[in-house]
């Protein structure tokens, strides 16, 4: 297949590019580097099946030649207001990537009669009142809070994707991605796992926002990519949750990272700047992915962290 992947220079986009190339596909990567990095794709410079186009997907997208699939992953993704790449600091770009970027990506998919995939998110469930979250849950989302620029853009993107499927017959699919971590996350990304790894490797205390009792369910990147590839090659159109269903409190995550890295600086409790918008609980119901894609995550948190650690050591110049 010849595949257009937006957001290719980002964390997930660069891993997905590697896996798609390994499977024998041609990939056209597109990115404007607003939160991604060219280093994530540097190893592909000599690959004849990889092309790169620097472009902002909020503007009309043109790619010469036929495309068999369009995967729309371009969007800032970190909710951390302390991070330069966090979407609270890029609110308009985030809304444009989710709204205009999705429209342009669907447009080029339609013109090529290509399979289209939207990278959606567990954030469309908001601060969920149903637990765990299954695809049939409609969510509990603040339409005007700090997170709304991301959450509502992704909800709009899902609605637009279904409209192109129903009205134009485009062969679409929607992956609702839950918290994923791994190598190539931006060192200043500000999400929990990269923040904790950076702090622990520097021998600093790990910053816990609020009381740390809020929960998340963390998936290692290779597991997620396997689910994405299975969804891409299926004929499913309804949204599918892909994530790890092991639910852990942020406190437990921080303590286990300190233990693994033998960091004795402990924890530092800070005011949660994300306030009430910070979801209290999050855990995917993955029965749909298990049933229709035969997919389940395999990698344990400790093993995934060990693999991620090497990347962060290199970034920080630690041997
Ligand atoms: P990332 O910031 O590492 O990657 C996003 C990429 O998109 C970056 O390379 C960035 O430069 C690019 N980009 C952003 N706006 C663009 C624009 N207008 N034009 C061109 N390129 C643009 O983040 P990530 O974690 O890899 O997330 C990738 C996708 O997956 C996003 O759509 C995100 O919403 C979704 N997602 C990720 C997670 C996760 O846990 N990592 C969870 C849910 C959803
Ligand atoms: N968090 C934290 N300390 C940090 C970074 C994050 O306590 O240094 C908390 C954050 O408030 C949230 C959870 O960890 O409750 C997960 O945050 P992350 O940014 O990883 O992703 P989210 O699931 O909120 O999108």
C-alpha cells in the first residue's frame, strides 16, 4: 500500500511509519514539526519507500500519485500546561489540526478512494461517569475548559469522519487511543510517564499533581501499533478503543518508576493546574478490539518502562 501519514515526526507517527515500512508499504510522512522532531525520522533518510513532506495539515493537502490509505495523526497531544508542546499552550493550532486537518485529510482520502484512519482519543469520554469506558459511552466533556480545545476538536473530528463515511461512502475507521508511552516521546512532553522518567533519571522528586489518586491505564507503544495495524486492515468503521486495561493510580506509577530507577528523591505533591478538568479515572473496555481484531496488549509496564528508559537516558546524555 502507499500510505499518507500525518503527524509522522511525532511519537506515535514515527513508530507507525517504521512498522508500516517494515511491512513492505510505501509511506509519505507529513508534519510541520510543531511538537514533533526530524530526529524521529532521521534513520529513514535513505529508505526509498519513505518520502517526507513538511506541511501544516490545516491547509489544503496535496500529495502527487495514488494513495491507498490516509492516517491522520497530526495534533498536539500533551495536556500539560507547563509543557511548551502541551496543547493548553497551542490551543488554536490544536483545534485547527483536529478540525481543518481532519477535513483536509478526509478530502484527500476521498479523492483517492483510500482507507482513512482517524487517531482519536480516550479524551472524547472526558471525565467519565461510566467505568471502564466502552465505545458506546457518549462521554462527559466540558465544552469550554482548557482541555476542550483537544477534546472537542477530536469529537468534531469523529463526527466529520462518520459524516464522510455515511454521506460520501469513504472507507473510514476511528481508533480511540488511551494513554500510550514509549521511546521518542518529547523530553519536555510533560505527560506523566516522560515527566517521571526525566525527573527520576535526574535524581529529582517526581511531581504529583493533586493527591495522585487519579487513575490511568498505560499502554506500551508497540502494543498500540499492533492494534492500529489490525484495525487498518479490517473493514470496521465504528470506533475501537485501543489501550491497556490495567488501571493504576498516578501515585503507584510514580512509586514504581522511582523503585525501578532507584531514585531516592521521592515525590513532590503540587497543585493540580489542570484543576477539575483532569479526569479522575480512566480505563478502556477493550472487548471490542479483542473480539473483532483478536488484539490484546502483551507488554508489562515494567518491561515497557525499561525499553523507554534507554531513549530518555540518551536524550539526557546519561550512560
Ligand atoms: P506528538 O506530539 O508526538 O505527535 C504529533 C505530531 O503531529 C507531531 O510531530 C506534530 O509536529 C504534528 N502536527 C501537529 N499539528 C500539525 C499540523 N497542523 N500539521 C502537520 N503536523 C502537525 O503526539 P503523539 O502522542 O504521537 O500523538 C499522535 C496522535 O495520537 C495525536 O493525534 C494524538 O491526539 C493521538 N493520541 C495520542 C495518545 C498518546 O497517549 N500518545 C493518546 C490519545 C491520542
Ligand atoms: N501527572 C502528574 N505529574 C506529572 C504529569 C502528570 O501527577 O508530572 C498526572 C496528571 O495530572 C494526570 C495523569 O498524571 O492526572 C496523567 O497525565 P498525562 O499528562 O500523562 O495524560 P492525560 O491522561 O491527563 O491526558
